[in-house]
C-alpha cells in the first residue's frame, strides 16, 4: 500500500517537522498537511495544505475522501500547561479529535493511524526511576487524563474492531525549528534561545527536576519507525514507553556553559513545577527497543551543540 498521508495538526512543534520528513520519504504529493489556521507559513507554503478542524468529524472525513487518504497522523492536541488553564477545551479537543479518527478507521476510511501519548499519563504514584511499560497511571493533569483515556480507547479499537493504531509516549521534545507549544518541558527549548540572546535564563522548574527528554530528530525517527514496522511487530496497542535521555535544568546549564561560559541561570518554580513533580525521572522503553528496534542517537551535549549552532544561524539570518 502506497501511503497517502494526512497530518492533522501539522503546524505544531512535532507536526511541522514530521510533515517535512514524511514528504522527503514519500513525496510531497503523498503527504497532506492540515491545521486549524495558517499558523506556520513554512508548512502552509511547502505543499498541499488544508484548513481542518480536528473536532469536526465531517470536515475530517471530507478531507480524507478528497485526498484518498489511507494513513493519518493525529498531532493536534492541547498540551499540559495550556490545558490546565483551559481544562474543558483541552478535554474536548484531545478526546473529540481522537474519537473522530478512530471511528473513521473503524469504518474503513483509514487503514493506519498514529496517535501520540505522553509521559503525562503517569502521576505522583508512578515509580519515578525507570518507569516500566506497565505500571500505576494516575495522571494529575487534564492533558495526562486525555492521554491515559486515549490509550485505553486505542487498545479497545484495535482489539474490538481491528484498527491499526500505533502510539508512543513522548517525553519532553527539544527542537530549534519551532517555538515552545505550551508544555511543562518547554524550559528545555526556551533556555537555548535565552542563552544566545540574554546569556541568562529564569527557569520555571527547580534545578534538580529530572525529566525524560528527547531531541526532535529522535522523536521523528521513533514516530516513523513505529509506523513503518510490520503489524505483527507492534505488540502494544495502547502506547509504547519511549525514552532517550534524562537530565535536570542544572545539568542542561552545565552543558550550555561548555560553549557559553558566561551563561547564568536562576530558578523561580511556578505552577508547572507541580506538574513536573508528578512525572517520571527516567523511562524504561525496552519494549519499544525489543519489538520494533527503537534506538536513540542524541546525547545531552549533542543536543546542546545542535540547538546552539542552528539557533545562532537562524538569528544571524534574521538580522
């Protein structure tokens, strides 16, 4: 089956880079980008783009019919920190959009579906070190609740209706190409911007808050790898633990100071600290590594080098 792909939420942090990567693999004409607005002109102008409300079932179905889509990546979501400000909007967006594509897959309009979960499914009662694939999940945020419930529905639709749905639990994602999107792990992106411009940063998490993190290139690779795997290799249809590295703001600062010695950091934890305190320090993703051969490539120092060099080039071009 030649993939004819629709990316819902293509203007977001992960969706935008996923769009470019999938187009480089499958061809521009086989990857349709969509979002609720023209928020990312790079994506809008780089190929076929549709305005699409992920909460509107009819509009999603029309788009799938129009472009003869067989594979959907649902990347639209309201993230953790923003979701706490608008809890019902987060619930409605995150759940409605998932049900729409699951039902379209159930009805045969979609052959393969990717939906991302998150480490936000875990909570304060979850083991924090090397959090196992199967463990206590009592999320304390609306975002985490939507992801936990979504995992259950994905597995249900697979078992009951044979829907080929695949998922990974993303850790914090670090990228230089797009601005932060309202997540609790966004400090790990903001800090590089501030390091270059201001040589200082006020962090909204405490210095010893260890969280699982991943460079965007690794996140995109994992997303595509699981979708390219043979169906029989995907043994978990809720969502796979996914990990690369874990570090604290203090350790990230030390990595930056290797290249910018004058960089300083201060700490002023806000409401996002309470969210981060409910998440794991590190993740056991051995199931993903065993089942579909997942492996990451970027260390913390690798990430720092990539972020600083690329952001510097972007800022120099903007001058």
